[in-house]
């Protein structure tokens, strides 16, 4: 899974303390993939309002503006 972490800076509204994308599980060197499944899917981002996500609505709304050009997995 890919996650996006955003932490606002305390006392400085509108500035960022930390923000980055990361994958999980991280650091699990003993993980063994025994099977995989391929399928079809779609991606759709929904715009958020301040009331929905007070500290992260601007991030969700920015994703809403992305144009999805391709969805797929490499084999």
C-alpha cells in the first residue's frame, strides 16, 4: 500500500512539518511472496471540503485534479 503522510507545523498555520509518500510493509526483509493476482480496476479521487478533513482537505482536493492516464500492473 502507498500512503501519504502530512504533519502540519505547530503554531504556523499553513506550513508543513513533514510530508512524504511511503510504502508498507517497510523493512520486512523476511517477507516472502508466494502468489499474486492480477485484475482490472479503476482509480477515482473525490474532492474534499474543509469540513470533511480540516487538516488535509487541500491534499485530497489536489489529488482530485490529477488526470489518471493509466492504471495497471507490470508483469
